[in-house]
């Protein structure tokens, strides 16, 4: 704890004049102001709140002043709480973080107190320190244990080759099923600090079963509202796709390896004379290679995030209306979010947490 009254009269007057001097560098004047407030008996926490800083920064300024007076305050090579640790301590901290991947600043602060004997009173000081050390708080990406980079690369190459050689009388679509539940999805939003926000919730017992497809070139969609997603709904979707392109000689449909997509009933339908559909299956465990998955995310952002529909009928109309009407009509707005900009996900590129 820093006790007030540590300045003599002359030093106090010098700092007051420096704080009031409009020609002084703003950062230096603010540091002088902080020292005057501390000398008046205000705590580091209160001074930090007044100056919109963190309390560890105030303590550092106090230490700099004790060591080198005004020259210390003018040394802007020191920033925040990072300077409270020596270079060796910082390296040890970086190694410990890299080895343990702590989940909170509380864990980091506890380690610093235990190993270095330095107490960080505020979370903001720790966050600033971690950023200066090249650390950031991140959420692990969920990846399948069975991802095959070679199969992904082969699929992407085959897809790009197909597009590069696609005749004018052929089309490409991505197909999949989605099952949105009648429920609001709460997401973060900006709001006045003193206004609590909430969303009303529904039972979440009803859901839609949508079997759909999208053409990334035009934004055209076919979205079937079905009782069950199965082989029959797959055939219904393929028939709807053919009806969408009566003048096309061939429609290439990319889809995942769901069992109903491989069903004998589907194979028998495809084998009939005159069928213009050719199926291309995405590698297993690779939803990132199915562009329509990005459409489902877009759908939720526009229809279920922070939006509550009192009746299932309203929910259904909003979902299907967005997919059937809004997306094709406003494709110029959405085409950069629903793309075939595919990439390979290799587990070897990640540090997989145990």
C-alpha cells in the first residue's frame, strides 16, 4: 500500500506545475497528475479509475518516480505491469504458459505471486502483461481425430479442376440437411452499460427438417421442408434441383457421406435413364469442405440470434423465407460469406490439447 504524503513541498509543486503545463507531453503530465493524487492519499485503485488506467500502471509510475524522480516518469520505455518482472522472470513465465496453457488470468497471477513474489492486484495489468509477452486468450478449434490432409487436398484439386472445365450447360450445387430448433440463440451485443439485456425463450421442443441445396454461382436455392431427412427426401431434393435447371445437361451435386445419401433407393433413382444429376461426396469428417455449411451459419445469424418467435409457425416462416427468398434475392450481400474458398485442416498444424 502506498501512503500519502511521500512528496516534499518542492517536489509536489514541481509535479503540480508539470501536470498543469499544457506544453508538456500528455503522457508525462498524466503521470505527474497520478503522483500528485497518490501523495494526496488516494489509492492506486482510485487513481487508476479516475485516469481510466489499471492500478498496476499507477504502481509502476510510483516506482519509477522513487528511482529517478521526474526523469523516471519521462522514461517511456516502461509500460504497465510488464516491467515489474525481470527479463528472466518474463522468459520463465512464457515457458510456463506455453507448457501449461492456463485458462484464466487468476492462474497466471497466482504463478507470478508464487514464483516471483510479485502481486498483481488487477486483471487489466495481467492482460496487458500477457499481450506484451505475445500471448492471447483463444478458444481451441474442434477438429476430428480422423482428418486426412491428403484426401482433402485431392478433393479440393478435383473440385477446382471440375470448375475450370465446366461447360456452359452444366451447373454445380452443394447439398445438405439442417435441423434448426425453435429456440432463440443468445449472442453478445453492445448495449448501454447500465441497461441489463435479456431474450425470451421458447420450449425448444419443435424443430424443422430442411433438406436443401445452393448454387454458389447464382445464389439459387432449393429448400425442402420434410418430415424426415432420409433417402426419400434426398430423391425429392434431387428432383427439385433438376427442375431448377431444365436446360442443363448435367448438375453436379456435392454432399456429405450421410447414410441416406448413399442409400440403394437413391442409387436406383440415379441409375434411371435421363437423369442429369451426378453426386460428388465430400471426404469424411470434413464439413469445412461443404460450402452449404456456411449458409447454415449465415441463416442462424440472421434468423435465430437474439430473435424469439412466439409461435413455431413464425419461426418456420422466418427460416424458410430467409433460405428460399432472401438469400437468392440478396446474393450479392451474402456471396462473400458463403464461398468455396476451401482449405486443408491438418491436425499436425495444431497443438492438440489432451
